[in-house]
C-alpha cells in the first residue's frame, strides 16, 4: 500500500477547451492542463462544433499525458477517471467520454460521469474548501446563466435562469457587433476600462422581477443605439453594456441571498472572470455581511480540475457510472 | 502477438481480438448507432470471451474512415486512449480497404461505397492482384451520380459493396449488366478483417504512436467550406 493520497483523473471536452487534471481526495490540484482552441474558432466568431470535435481528438492524448506527467504519475495508480458527460456539444463530449472509458477499462478503476454545471459549482469548493453554505451561486458562461442556491453537496435549488441569451453569449454577440473580436468577454472587459459606463442608459431586462434573466433586449438596444448614433465611442458602448449586464447579475444575486438567507455569494463560469462583476459582487457582499467566493480566473473558465472535484463527490455519493452510459448534450443539473 | 481491432466508421460498432491464428473473438452490432455506449463494454466482453487480458494486447488497430464523423471519433478516441494506457502502438486502416477485403476474390472491379449522408458517398476502386488487392484510385467523396458516371465510362464489370451501394442502388446500377450490388451481408466493414489485415503489419512494425493517428475525414467542416467560399467571393 502506498501512503500517497487517492487521486482522480478528470477530463473535460464539452466545448472548445481540451482539458485534463489530477485532483486528490482532499481537493488538492496536482495538475490542471487546458489546451484552448480559441485560435481555431476565432475567425468564425464562435465555436464551430465539427472543428472542436476534430481538435479534441488530436489534443486529448497529449493533454492527458501532460496532466499525468505534471502530477508525477504513470496512470494506473489513479482511483478513477471522471469526465464531463453533458451538457455540451455532443461530438466533443463523446471524444472525452470515449477516452475516459477506455482509460478506466485498462486501469480497472471506476468511470465517473460528471455534469459540467456541477463541475463549475465545485470550482469554488476547490479553492475554498470551507465554503459557507447555503450559498447563492451565479453560474454565468457562454452557454449558461443560472442562479442556484447550493444548500450542501449535491443539493441545489434553481432560483432562476436566462429566458433567452446566456450572459456570455450576449458579450460575444455585442463584441462581434462592435468589432472588438472573439472571445467577447475579455474584449469588452478591456475596452470598458477606457470607456464611460454611465454614457448610455441601456435597459436592465427583468432587473426587479423574479430571478430569471433576459439579455436579448439589451443586445438589440446596443445594436439600435449604435446604428442611430454612429459617432458614439465604442469604448463607451462597451462600458455601458457591461454596466447593464453586471447591474442585473449583481442585483439579483444579492436579492436572492437576502431572500433565501444564504451566507455567501459565489461566482462560477467563464463570465465570472469579468473584472467589473467580481468587483461589484465583492462590494455587495461586504455591504450585506456575506462571504464572497470569487474563483481564480483559470478556475472560472472550463477546466478539468473542477470535473475531477465534482467526480470525487459523485463517486462517494453514487459510485461508478456504468460503462454503457452515453453523453447527453442537454443534461440538466439534478435539483431538489 | 495479439491485436485488438476497433471499427466504428459506419452505423456498425465492431471490435475483435486475434493473432496469428486469426480472430479469437469478436463483437458486431449495427443497431441504433450507439457507438459511445456500446464500444467499451463490447471490448470488455470480447476480451472475456476470448479469455484475453487487455494487458496481453500488443497493438490496437482501428478503422480511421472515411465514415460518419461522430461515430468514427468514438473509435479513434477509444483506440488512442487504450494505446496510451497500455503503452502500445496503433495501426490505422481505411474503412474502404476493409470493405473491399470482404470481396477480394472477385475478378471484377471492386468498389466499396460508404454512405456519407447529404447525398454523397465515400468510395475507391480496387482490383484483385496475386496476394491481395490493389487500390486504383484515391479515397474520395462525391455524389452517387458522379460515381455512377465514372463506372459507366469504364465499361467494366464491377461489384459494389457497402451501405452506400445499397442506399444508392437505384442510381448506381444500370441496365448494361456491368454493375452488381453486394448484399446486406457485406455492407459494413468487419473488425475481424481489421485484425487479420493488421496482424502482419504489426509483425513488420508498420505502426504509429497513438498521438500520430489521424481520422480520414475527406471532407472539411461546414464552417471551413463556407469560409473558403466567402474568401473566394
Ligand atoms: Zn463551462
């Protein structure tokens, strides 16, 4: 018997990041390798599913080898292989799922199917093992905008979600319209630094109604405003747009924490890397006496360490996933 | 030397284990295109049936296409991953070569035809030569009508096999009597043929490392085709 702590290999290929990581049972990240395909998709202004799937096939073997190497492992000593089984692009998911199953078969260890969204919720736990619960989690990315009350491990209540575009999608679409490039989140974030956030009073869809979100009206107003005022400074549009998005996200998270009696607000997903969102969330938590959990930028965007972390929880609660399980592009979070 | 063969290039999922004595055990299922669900349990089943431990496998052989992209990638990702974990090399083989192999003794022109969807087929032409098959053309993708015209121009007896030949039999067959369409028994590549063909190659060490194995797509992603069109315009 070795005295080494048990370790899980995590694999993530649900969208345009090919990632693998090794995480110990106590949540220590021994390695986390992410190979981004952003450059492959940039000229198309968004992720192209077929191109993503092809890249995963090419990249996954070296990415897994690198993650094992960095963790100082040969492979067979892992306690299990966790992989994202959904939601995501089906062709991309299947590459990771096939890869993970084969490794689990050869090594004779559990195969663990993980929900990508649950992975994002576990990103914060990896960096803050003593996360105070219940916590309101704002999960915002290119594909998702969810407001969740996390009461405990595996115990989630859905408070609200977007009724049209995801927050990250709105950033991408507006950035493309303004000619700021792809991906839109970082492009708008940096352009906004130079602009006046109060220059244009863009609408705050559903801000004071319930917990659902709507961003398509905001995107349309940006397009209409710029079309009518072609001389407007792009940086002012970017700053005012970002202000409107963040205002809605923070107002709702804060109200949710108050109304549910949550003790913390936690950010997750790619949009959680946005500097204004982080700043405003922190301010709100300080004002309301709540803990704020702002995962590092690399933990906000898609990675495999969060999949391995959620995999540990799933292995303990549900055991191994059967090897004849598939992937589900529309997989939902199991709610209470 | 034991070879594990994996084939997911078409609607069928197949795997086989074998060595110098030929295939020891195999699994094939053409039902429902559930490649990712079926393949790894099938490999496990095949190993148990053949009483072979995966650690005894020396080479992983895989059908690299052309074929349906999503299924194809399931087989290739699985083969790469198995080879990585077992620390063994891989051998890639074309789905069209495998299909042609099934009818290799025919004196006619041999034409494997795989359904590529969107009204197109993957195909190549072969001829029986002493000791095996000679491929006469590139692996190619095109409409069934284009293939029919090519065959018509050759005015030579031809045997067409594969799911594409069956699907487009009305377009491909003609009244001349030159064209015969193979039956349903020869419509999918066989993982047993894959093992049989890969074994001598493995002995000659004609293999690659798993990272070097690439699928044969023959068709660009749609977005790239549209992009190329726009660039030209
Ligand atoms: Zn994500």
